[in-house]
């Protein structure tokens, strides 16, 4: 191991071993859960600014010290409970919620508020804690220097299935279409003539995208079905951050603390358009000035054209963008800012854990307004006005913000160094000199249309087909008419359009279906490692839509799981489980929480499964099953 890896390994080992040892020293010592607000007020009163900047995970590296201190703290608070108005004890999460539930409160619904805030101080934000026959081909010159061409093949693959293709040169016969490349002169965007603007159109069946030939920047996007046009331009900017703890707040793995607003990094942009019968790729290269040899950023925008006979709804309705960012200069944080003429009022929407959309209104603060208006984007963010919505779907999590009306910016890369001793000891400075290539899909349209598109598009981005390739082994190539679709067993698995097969796996443990028996076996030491049970499959099926999102797709869905899974084998038994798979759902006694908005309504749906293996999945519901197949 390197020294940094060794130190992190020792750090992690000390955390886990010391926690286990200290938990075993007293029965009262469980995982800690407390009424947070009382402790926050207490901490605000006695902690120094230096203490508050350390971050909670940096305080628990020595469990013996932590539990000893916590023993003293709990004892002190309980002896002065009349003064503080609270008593505390060690508790599991289950103990805590049982105590809260027994109080029989009526709760306000938080709507778009977070359970825990992302900004807790005046100067800091914990940003980082957070198919058909192969008749359609396209070959084009590669945007990357290590290859001559990129090969694009349009395929259509059903659920849990695969296709095999043989690709070889045919000396011009039925050969792939070779994309045509047109390169445009690099433009100085600081001296662009705004009066005599020339616009370059790129069109598919869903969108027309215009590029300003005076700047080589994107100018606008028109959604062709509604003929709605949105002025839109994109630019890369960088936040400069401090690396000296003696001079103020720093940015590191955990924190984002920019010195000021982001600054533009490119003064010149090059443009190349590669067009083919499947796709048009627009390549923009961003240079620090008009004479620079190497670009510092790049955007590859791809628009797809789907031939007749294919379902190209998702493919056509996305504008795919891949970025090249880095290597950055030290203490720089790079963002892509998309500016539109949508009147958004600086209201941003982001997904929470990839599941629920939350409003993120811009708020002005006395200190560090930029960072305190950054939020995590797990996969989805969007801005909108009264009629039109612009959505961004990402393949990985990013920080996002709306720093101006009609704007959305995405953090793409960070390169940081500071002299905080803790960060240096554990290699947490994030001195990353790499080049990153994140991918984001843009979807533009009415709210009704984007509501439908972004759920399934998000799944398509998250679960892109795995491509395996290698040299042919000498087998005779199949003709297009002989190609067959293959699935794991028989027929492919296809779910209704508003459902998602979230989990389909063999559990890696021989967990008893009876949770009480399982816990008893563990406690008496009879739990043994065993082989996985290949006749039992863990299945989770999820409803993609919220109530009211779409008049059809938001409705409950009935699905016959035996019929759905027939391609995998004959389903004999269906056993519904809790979300984790731990408990038989029929043994659960679900709590119903009273809310001010719906005082008599509980938040639990029926979990009944009919005898013919038919289940109903309600909006945003996830249902979990053990599926037992007939032995082979």
C-alpha cells in the first residue's frame, strides 16, 4: 500500500474495532440517536468556530474516547433534566422511532424541505458528502485521438436479453455510412458581432438546435412538435477557492467554499459538425484564447435520427452531451452553466436520492450565498417557466445550482489542495489532475411531455446495455435475416411502461424466511455460511410515477409475476417481503402516522397478492418478493 492508503486503512480499522469493543462494554450502549435540536442548540452555545468546521465524521475516529465522553454528557444532561427540559439515553434507531410514535403527534408534511439541511453554517456547504437486424450502421471520425473512427449500430433489445453481431468489412457492399465532417473557424467570443448573426441549424425529428456562427456557441433549441423555442447557451466557468486555512474557509473533499462568483475560462471556441444517417455530433472546443494550441474544455453534443420501423421516442427526444474537463489548475472547481430565457425566478428542482423531486428556491445570505444554494443532483434536475421545462439527466451525482434567472449550472470537476493537517494526514485534499468525461442528457418540452420522458429516459441512462466485443473465432457470420434475439432462458422479460424491475438477483446469503428464527440462530451461534439458494430469487418491482404526474401512467398497475417471469422458469411460490427482504410482510404491523394535511389517512397500501400471482403496484411504491422457481 502507499502511505496514504495505509493511513486510511488504519483509520478505518480503528473505527470499526473500537466501536465494537466499546458497544460490548455496557448493555446500555447502543447506537446513538438523540433529539437533534437540543444538541444542536447546546453545541452552538459551547463549541468554537474551529470545532464546528471539523465535520462530524472526523470526530468519531476513537470510539473509546467518544463513548467515555458521551457517558459523561448523558449523565450530566440527565442530572439537569429540569433545567434542559430533556432526558437522553443510548438507543437504536428502532428505539427512537418507537418512542416518537408512542407520543401520537400530528405531523406537518415537510413538502420540499430537507430532513437535514445541506447548509448548516454561514460559510460552508458539505457538497461532497453527498433490437433489429444490423441494417443501420454509421461510422464517423472519432472525437478522441486514440481511435480513427467511432462505430454506431442501432439495436433494439428487450428486457433481460442480448444480441450478437458480427462486424467485418465487406469491400463497399452494404457498408456502413461514413459520417461527413465540416470544421468551422475558431471564433473569439469576446469580439463577436451581435448585429449580423449567422445561425447554423442541426435538426432531427424532435428538435432543431441552432448554433451561433459568430461565437460557435449554442444559440437556441426548438421543440418541433409544439414549435416552442428556448434561447439557450452554454459556457464553462471556474470557481476559485482558498487553500490556506489561515486565510479563511477552504474547499476539500467535504466542503465547497468559493472565494467569489465563477469566472469564464474560455475566450475562443472551435466548432466541428459530423453528420450521418443515424446521428449528428456537434463538437465544441473551448480555448483559453484565440491563439491557444490545446483546448481546456470540450462538449460533444449528439442528436439521433431514428429510421422508420423503430421505436425512437426516447432516442429522438434526448440531446446527449459528453464533456471533456481537465486537467484543472490547482484550487479550481469547474462548472457548466446553461443559460436560457425561461423565466424561472431562480427556482431549481432536484431529485432527492433519485426518488423524489424537491424545490430549491434561491436564497440570498449574508455569507457564502453561492455555496449555500448548491444542492445534490442524484440524477435529475430541471428548470421551468409556465409552459416549458428543461431537464438534465446525469449518469452520476453532481452538485447543481441556479445562480441566476433561467440558469442551471452543474459541478463537473474539482482540483483542490489545502494545508489543513487533517486533510494532509488522510489524503483528503482532492488534488485530482485527471480529465473527466461526464455525460448529461437534455430534454426540452412541455411539463406533461417531460413528465413521461424523464422517468424512462433516466432508466435508459442508468442501465445502458453492456457492450462486449472481441475477435471472431472463425464461426461463419450470420446473415441479417438469421439473427435471433437471445434471452437468459426463454422469452424476454418486459414490464409495463410505468413499472421498473429494480432488483432481480440471487441473495448471497441463506437467510431464513422466518426473521425470528434467523435472529435466534445468530444469537446462539448456529448461523453458518452456506451456499446461495438458487431456487430463490429476490425481486423488487417499482412504480415510476407519482400521483397526478400523468393521467394514465400514474395509475396503479396490476401485473402477473408468474407470467412476467416465465422466461426465467416456472414460478412456484411468491412470498412478499419487507423492502430489505428481511421480514415476511404479513408479520409486519405497519405504523400509520397522523398528519395535519391528512389527519385520518395512513401511508400504507394493501400488500395482498392474489392466488394467481397477480399483484398491484401503486404510484411510487416498491414491492419486494422472494420468488421460488421450480427446481431444474
